[in-house]
C-alpha cells in the first residue's frame, strides 16, 4: 500500500451527493446575483410611496424622536372652532300687529279654496243673524221661523197669527211684520221664492176648489204685502203653491196639520255668494287676505227669474 492510499484510509470519506449540492447552490447564487445586477431601483417613486404611507398612518415626522407619535384627522385640517362674539343688543323687542297671522298666510290652493267657501257661508249666516235680530219678537212668539240651508235662508211663516183657517186673507198685525221684513230684504241681494203649503185635509169652497188654490193664494198674499215696499224689485219674486205635497210634520195629528199649513219665503243667495267668493279669491291672489274676509254683498238685484 502506498502513502496516498494510507492518507485516504486515515480520513473520513465525503458522501457523493455533497458535491452535487454544492454545485447547485453555486449556480443558484450566481443566478440571483445576475437578477440583482439587472434590476433598477426608482428612488423617487419609493420616496413618494413612503411619504404617502406615513401620512395614511398619521406619522408625524416634525416632532422629536423621543416624543410619542400622534395620529391626525383630516377634519381639523379644514375646520376650526369659531370665535364667540357678544350679542350686539342687550334687550329683545317684539313687534305686534292687529292682523291675525293665520289669516294672512295660505300655502296651498286647497286651503285658499276652503277658506273662500267658508267666507261665502259665513256671509249667509251673517244675513240670517241680522234678520233674526230685526224680527226677534216675532221669532220669539213663534210667528216666524228662520234657518240657513247652505246658500239659502228660509223664513217660515206659520198659519197661527197670520192667516185665518181656510183663508188667504192675512191679519193686519202680520201685514206690519211683512212690512219690516220687506225693509230688511231691500238691504240684501238674492232671489225670493214664496212657497205656499197646506195640510192634507181636502178643501172645496166657493173661492178655493182645492188645497192647491189655497196654498198658491196665501203665497200670492205674502208677495202683494212685500210689494207695498217700492224698493222691492218684482223681478226678484216668484210664487209657488205646493198644497200638501211637502209636509214638515205628520198629517195624522191636529198639531202636525197645523205645522204643515205655512208659507215659506226662500232667499236664494247662491249667485251673490259666488260673487263674494270670486272677490275673495282675487284678494287672496293679491295677497290681501285681510280684505277678503271683509267682502260685502253686492246689493244690486239680479234679473232673469224664471
């Protein structure tokens, strides 16, 4: 055995795979070194990205490194608390007005139209109140009865104290009542319809052959009494006789038949109410709501009665 063989026998033998592994690692290291040498580093872009990341996370670079970093909020970059200032006046003054604010402000057409309708009906109610006040004693005795039916005023003349039974000749006392009523009617507009009514008891006399004749005759007597006032326009008047066809009570009792024998004076204010409402609408459109509630009747009488 030679000296080389002895030296090899005295050392530990290296495994064969180590050589292959070492060659592979050397090749990989060279590959990554080449990749690094071929790449470029954009320092400016890196700096921009770093600054944006620092702002996003609220890092403050202006403070010393020994202080604790603090976060920020973009709200305080755009807004700042205001400076309180004293009130320029030491007292508060209030202005008053006689006009009601709820009557001067109207926000919708429906509200205006509803108010206009109320104005028209209120005018009818005011006229009814004036008639009741002027003839309060007759209303209290039950000779006259008055009520409002939308745009109409109905004055009911009871047979008691006005006409004798089975006759159309009115009493003298009732003529004076109609004289005062005629004066009040000249102060207000509207068409006047005088309606005669009777009970269902048949009548046949030398003058009245039926209740139709009697009811119509009583209505005509009321018209003639009203026309004693020269200021009453005849074209406002209309006469109708309904006999027993429109009872207001049961004809089976004496009391009911007495209530059915009556004359009714119907004051139709429909056309006049429409004129007042149109005037009120115009005032609302002009912003004069306070004047709209004071619109008055046009006393000029209307023609063209059927």
